[in-house]
């Protein structure tokens, strides 16, 4: 074999050896590397060949073993080439390893220095931010211990670091803290939330109060466990005080400093919302006598000074008693008695007002005698609305004015109803129907034998834009006097019959009878029969489901026009009942002449079983009326049934139906539908009707 062929064979074997021990090089590049290193070995440069292989990342020790064996057995080898290659390989590998270690060390040292510099810079930035922040910052442990506080926080609290550091966060309570603040704090340190915000006051070191907007955040460790809490506090004291000033200006009279109308009504409505149904309250509505004379004769400046002096006297006399004194406007003031103990306390407050104003008031060179008229109202909270209470007290005040002034007058429901009708109803009613201000509620009438729903009475209400919701007692009398009752009564019949017809279609035999009140003027109106016939035809209501309630005074005699109208209604299948039976002076003989089917006993005849004994004359009267109605084949309904004991006593006496809050208050038709359905369910199950329970 020639030298050339021998070298070619060696190169091929050398290339196969390189491929066998792996490399990221392309096969062609491996062949080139094999040729180059073969030439170096041939020329006696085995050390350079070893370095070339290591630089090409051929570092496998098995490659060294194979290379030494190949060099040792190669026929054309240079003497000592195998040893030189092995020595060169070891030296080159050691040098390469040292270079790599140095490189790693240098990189690690550089990374450490950079990390230290970054940490130092980060700590410096945090320290600068912490110390120079405009908001107060405090750091605490999850156990509540204050660990650090910045300059702004120390200045905010007017304290040194030694005063705050080490204290517990829970020591920084304030009486105006809401319970929600500390509930949120407990959740935060327990890890149940990440942060919370609130407005919170703190006591400064000097005892002053600083208001803050507080943000507290939770810091967790690398395992996610709560580690620290960080609080940021923004001083909002100036903003809070401004808001308080604005709030005070919005709720207080700028002249007298007393609470104004808005504050008074806010307090009154809160009282009604928070007090129990049996709680009582009182109002003294005050108007100064002859104040206009002072304004007209001495000028408004003197009048203003007089109002300030009056306000001071009223506040001095009544505020220590726990009563609120407010100025409603002009020369009108009001006293609110919360948790009033009865009329005597309200009257005592009115007398205190008159006593406070009994002495003349000195203003500049004038000695002014000032008096007041006072309307006094004392009621249970559950029997009236705030707006109605103020209206009632105001109208009562005018009764005191009309009586000559310088006195107090106690609220009277009958007189108040007449006043409401006289002053408001007659003016507004002509347009109220067109504007949709009236609506109808329904009150259940139940069989006393089993509590089942027997009928509903339609009761008209007026949603007056200024006076609020008015009941029929407050406007029907005025409507009757003015003749407006005809159009109003026709509207009530249309609305209630349409509702009853809807129940008839949906509930069938479970649909209750509809009772609608008509007045004397309606009963004498010849168009009533035609109107009722038209309404029944338009709505599809069965006439036997409509009962019209009339008062004893409606039919004045056999020849009265109302007699013919009422008989005409009965001829159309409508039934009649006498409402408030026993309160008028009608001759009992009229019961024989009128085509009636039922009597409704006035609530004034129904006594309280808790205070009336079995022999009470009221029970004897009811017993007699039961016999009378039974003998005439009439259904007897008792009004004013408020308790289960009253219902049971009336049942025992033989009364047929009952009506009152024990069975249900007047309500919207949707609510009554639920009761109808409940009654149907109870009828199927045999359970007592829910209507038998108080609502």
C-alpha cells in the first residue's frame, strides 16, 4: 500500500471516529476537520490537532481513547504521536476547563455586584419614597405591632417615632369608627383579604382629631403567608371640615342656627323608619303672633333679630329636655318629641314654649311682646305618615290662630279631616282624576266561622302631590259637598269592577265579592243605575259579585229619589248593604223598605275583649243586632276587628263576617291575589286560611 493510500485510509478512519462520538458539526465539516487534524498529526503537530478537536467541542473521553489507539496502530504514524496527542489533549482540556471556570466566576461575580447594586438602589429608592412621601406610611406586623412610620405620619399624629413604634394598631381607635373598619382589619391580618380603604379619624398626640383616608394592604412572604401590613394615610381633615360646614349649612337655618326644614324632615322620617309600631311621638307646630306687625312697622332687620331671640329662647327651654327645635321658615318653628310618653308630655312642651315667650324681648330701643299659637299632635308612629303628621299639626295650629292666638290646641282627627277637605281637596280634585292621582286599594272581609275570604271592599286613595296619600275620610265629604263625588264614584266603580271581573275570570268560584261605597248624592243620581249597568256590561262582572254599601242617611224616606235608584240597582242583580249601621238616626222601619242584603256594624260598637267584660253593654247591643239581622235574613259584618279575641267573641255571638286589621289592611290587588291563592290552597289542604292571622 502506498503512502498516499495509507494516509487516505487513516483520514477515513479518523473521520468515522469523530462521527462516532457526536458533535454539533455538519458531517462535511467533520470530514474537513478530520483531514486538517490528520495533516497536523502527520507533520508532527499532534498537540495542535488535539486543540483543534477540543475547540470544535469534541470533549468525550472515549474519543481520546479511540484516537490514541488509532494513532498507535496506524502504519504511517509519526513516532510518539499517540503520546503527544494524549498529552496535548489533557493540557488543552485543562486549559479549556480553567478558562470556563474563570468565565463562570467572572460572570457570577459580576452578577453578584449588579444584584447588590440593584438591591442598594432599590432600598435607596424605597427609603427615599418612604421618608419623603407626602402621605403618612406605617408598617406593622400581622400581630398588630407598629414597626415603622415615616416623617409624614409622625407629623400627622404630632408624635415621635418612639411614641408610635411598638404600639398596637388596635390602640388607635376612635369613637366614630364604624364596626366595619375593624371587621375589615381583622379579615386583612388573617389573610382573608388583600386590602381595604375607609375614612377614619385618629387622635393626635395633643388630643386634636385628624381625619384620614386610610388604605391598608397586606404583604405576604414567598410562601404566600401574611407577613406585614402597610398603611397609607392621607390627611383629609380640611376636606372633612369643609364637608361638615357644607352639611351644617345645608341642614341649619343661617339666621337662627337652628336645624332647618330639611334637617327636621330627615330626623322625622328616620324616627318613623327606626321606631317600633307602638312607639309614640309628638309635634308642636309654632307660629308667632303679630310678627308681621313687627316686620311692617320696625323693619326686617328688627324682625330678624326677634327671630334669633325667639330661637334662642326655644332652644334653651326645650333642647335640654331632649326635644329637637327647628325653624321651618318665616316665623314658623316646630318641636319634635321623640319617644313621647303621651299627650301630657306634648302639652307640657307647648306650655314650655308659651312660658319661654311670656317675657318681652328687648331689641335695640324696643321692648317687644311676642306670643305664639301652637298646634299640638301626639300619635303612635304606626298610625300616620311623617307628611300627614306635619300637615295635621299645621292645620291644628290654624285652629289655635282662629281661636285668638297665644294658646295651644290639641289635634282632633275629625276637625283635621274637615280642614284638609276645606283647604286642599276642593281646589285640587277637579284635575286630580285627569292626572291619575287616584288609586284603589282593597281590604278583605272574612267569614268569622272559618276565616275564609268572603269579600273585598274597594277603598279609594288620593296620591296628592303636596299632601301625600289621603284616605277617603279626608276628601270624600268635600267631594260630596261639591258634586265631584259623581265623577269620582263612577271612576271607582269602573276600576274596581274591572279588577273584580279579572279575578272572576282567573279564579272562578274563589273570586271574592266586591263591595263599593256610594254616597247619598250618588244614590240620588238617576244616572247611577245606567252607569252600573254599563260598567257591568263593559267589564263582564257578574252582578251578584257586586255589593254597594250605603249609609243609613242615604235613604231619607219612602218617597226619596234614592229609593227608586236603589231598587233599580237591585233589579239589575246588584246587592246592597248598610254601612256603619247604628251610627245614624234612621228609622228602623227603613230596613223593611230598603232592598238590602247586609248590615255592616260600626267599629265603635266593637269593644276590646281585654277590657270589656261579658256583660258589657256593647256585647249586648251586638247580640241584639245579630238577632235583628238574622230575622231579616241579612248578613251582619263587624268592622274594626283588630285581634283574634275580638274575632272569636263575634263568632260566638253569631256575627257572620268580620273586617279589620286582624284579617288584613287595605292593600294593592296584587297582594290580595296572593291571599286568594293562599285561601285556595288552604281550602284544598284543610288548613286554616292565612287571612285569619293579623298582617
